[in-house]
C-alpha cells in the first residue's frame, strides 16, 4: 500500500468532506506541498461559538466583498449566527506590492503591518519635506 503523500492527503480530505459535522465546522480543506492538509475553522462558527461575540467584523480588501456576502448568507440560513449577533464586512482598498500588483499572502509574500505602516509613513513624509523646503 505504498502511496504518495499527496494521494494519502486526498483520501483523508475526501473522508473529512463526507462528514457533515466536519463540513459544518470547517471550510474546504486545502492540500499544500507534498501532502500537508490545511484546515480552517469557519470564522463565523469560531467567533459565535468560541467567545460569545455579538458583533463580528471582518476587515479585508474590497475584492472579498462578494465572498463575505455569500458566507454571511449561508451562515444566516444555516442558523449559525446566534440571535442578536451580527456579522459585518469592512472592506478597504488593495495592499499593493512594489510592482503595483495585489499582495497575495498565500503566494508566500508576507508583509507585517509594522513594515507596511513604516513604509507608508516614510512615503508620506518625503513629499511633505520637499514641499516645506
């Protein structure tokens, strides 16, 4: 029964997805690299059940607006949102790299907020110094 790790991971994912309790709790598993399985708890389940939150705010780029609208609608219809709780999406513009394209953290590019703020601050100050002279 020798199988490649990715084949084994695929079989595990198929079994997980066949279990309604799993699909209620987790997003679709992702197989990465040679066979790592990435599992993500549904944010609306984690927030509502984990800490009793009454208002959950998701802050992401504007490109995710349709995704979150769909997620919230499914959560509402499935009865996952407790009475009196709210899920909200707060969109912002895109964070762009040096080349002007959208930064994609899943592509392995990680920029820490501290670095982003420092860079933005430096870029804002430079033109101001020029104008003051």
